[in-house]
C-alpha cells in the first residue's frame, strides 16, 4: 500500500502537523538536562478516523477496559456529544545522542535514557495539552486520552500490564508503524521513541496504513531472522514467544530502579535496552535476501 505523504495531505492536516512540529522543535521542555540537545527529533504524524473499526476491535484484542475514542470524548464532553472526528497521533523519535548512550549499556539504562523516559514524557504531556488547546482555540472540542480522568493502569489476567488507552495502538491505526517481537512499534524512524495522541471532533483526512499485517516491520516475523532484542534484554523477558510484560515490569521495578535511582538521583521506571543497538532502532529494518 502507498504511504500517504504528510506533504500531500490537505491544508488543515498540514496546519495541525506543523503545530506539532513547531512545538517539538521550539519547546524548552524538549531540551536535555545533560546537554544542549533535544530529547526528541522531528516527529512523525498520522491521522486516524476516530470511528475506525479497529478501535472497537481492540476491546477483543486488549480487553473491554480499553476505551474507544468515542468513549474518551463522551467522558469529557457528555453523552451523545461525539459525532465523529480524528485521532491525531505522533511519534517522537529519541535523539541520536541518547541512543548512543543506551547502546553501550548491557544491564541498566543510561542516565540520558532515564531522563528521556521521565523528563521527555513531561514534554510529551505538554505537547498533548498544547495540541488540545490549539484545537480548542480553533473551535473544535478535543481531549488527550492519556491526560483524561478515564485513563487508568489495569492488570489483566490475559494481557498483563495494560491501560485504558494505548498510544502505540492508536499510532498503528494512524499508519505510523507495526508491532515487534519486543512489543514496541517499529516506525519509519525506528522503535526508539515515545508516542502521543489527541482525540478531536475536527474531521481530518486519514493517513493510509502502508502495511498489511500487525508485525510487518519486525524481521523476526517478516523473515524469520534477527531476534537481536532477545539477546539485548537483561531480564530474559523477550523470547521467540514474544515479550513477557510481567518479567519486564518486575525487572525494571525490582532490579533497575533500586540500582540506578540513587546514582541518578531521581526515580523513573526505564530500561529500553531492547530498543537500542538493534536493527530496528532508527528505521524499518531491511529484510535479508534468502
Ligand atoms: S530487534 Fe529484530 S526481532 Fe527484535 S523487534 Fe527489532 S527487528 Fe524485531
Ligand atoms: S525494556 Fe528492558 S527488561 Fe523490558 S523487555 Fe526491553 S530490554 Fe527487557
């Protein structure tokens, strides 16, 4: 399938995309504490129809607790307030200098990676709020599901640690990437990123999903090769069966945090070794010729 290029989309989509890019490149919150660099480079942006049937299907795949854009919107603006709209999604690729620091790690995240997880997510939240305000000022009611009172962490006996909204799943619907053996989303700019979204009643043109399957970009599934993330994971949480969320969660809370919190002088759950020094780190990896 042909990818819908951001430069070829209609004027109003372009306006919104430009605002996301402008905020990301100019915000002081997107500046690293340990260098003059940004946490995130130029974002990728996608637009999903808020009524795309995939959002309803996630209730079967993830669980009933995973809410649709309509449910988030109506929780914010009242019953029957939703008459269609768009989920605006973005990918914030992690800056090269942060990736280089984490590439060298074999057990714990680098300070730069931990800062990106913590302060970078503060920036991501500011971006969510900014885009909600931007759209509201244009006259369109909007909400960030991740900042909404309906967002909650959930432990499901079927899928383990989860939440009422998955930014990665929304980005998948918006054509920004496909899933991986390690449970990440492999985008045009790779797997090392943070992602975000805003639900709005503004009806924008949807971007095309330039893939067929949910794992198209991961070499393990697409060509039965790679598995580098399996070896990168110090917790043994990634195997040929996929990502064990419980092992990952436990390793980060019980091993990583006690080891690095004191040294780094702040508290954050981070790791990301499976997202660095892998073929999918900064791009969609090339399939090997058989
Ligand atoms: S390292 Fe290889 S197997 Fe793991 S997610 Fe990336 S492409 Fe897939
Ligand atoms: S985040 Fe760390 S512990 Fe979790 S799967 Fe990736 S490498 Fe393993």
